[in-house]
């Protein structure tokens, strides 16, 4: 679902010294460490994760930080190279692109290498007209006389954007042919299965674009257990 591309930019070689705090290396610290050239990571508006390779000699120590809260790595403590770091980027729920930097630093804070991160603007944005969470009793949408599906208004910007709505679990159903639409449209959610389990259960209705390039939105539903 996530599309990302890595393209080489201007080569840059940085040197680091082997001293400083951090994990004890498995091999002797080198007196001079060369790091990979700067690169660029490009993400679609939907975001996602991608491996970021920090190429250097064994024994070279470094830390990894990010410039913005919408992106993060799985690690930032001092490590020994070479190493592959997982970079995760949040969905961009904006019609403007954004950029940031992943920085590889030495133990004394010197920049060893940097990776530009670009995220494209959203082409379509989806939302609903109610809070993103809702709770139902053990009988769901059944009121004793029949099913009373819950209407939820889906809004799409711009109005030409197409989307699909899909439950993540079998006990949530969409009725009245409301599993897809273009622009603003009402979907109808039905929960007819009684929750006879020992605990409450949760599922989502996911509204997503057809391309997979734009952020989706989730309506999380909780059905309480029968007592």
C-alpha cells in the first residue's frame, strides 16, 4: 500500500571518531569512519514504513534522530554499523507536501550523514460526521423488533474523490449498498450478531481511496458482551 522510492543525491562522506558513550562494539572502534552518501526517501500521503540503510564500517558508532514528530525510527540509541533502520512516516492529512530529515550523528553530536524525507500531499481526504469511536450493546443494532442500521455520513474532499467502505470483522455489515461512493454519501452500519463472548469486542469500518496513495479514516466500533 505504501509506495516509496529511494534516489541517490549528492554524495557526502563524513568522518567520526571512535570515542564516546554507547553500546560496546563487537569489533574494534575505527579511528575514522566513512558513511554512505546522503539519500532521499519519498513517501505517498498514506505514509508507511521503509528500511533506511546506514552503511559504514563495522565498529563505527552512531545515533539516529528525526527532525519532526510525524516521522520516527525504531531506534535512536548509539549503535554499531552497518545497520538498517526502520523509518515510519504518519499519514499526511493535508493538501500540502512536507519534508524532514533523518540525521545520523556521532557520540559527540557531530553530523555524519543525513537523509531527506519527503512526503507528498494528499490528493483526497476522507472523514465522517461523528466521533471515530462508537459503542453498541450486546444486541448491536437489533432493537427487539428488527434491525436499525446506523447512518454515518462520509465526506470526501474534493467531491470527485472515490472511496470504499469495508468492515474489518465479519460481525459488522454495511447495508443498503453503501460499501462505496464518490464525494459525500451516507453509509449504513448493521450489527445483528449478538456478542455472546465473555468480553467486549472491537472492529473497524475503514473508508479508503481506490489508489491507496491517500490516508484512510477508521470508525472503531465496540460491541459490549452479553451478561
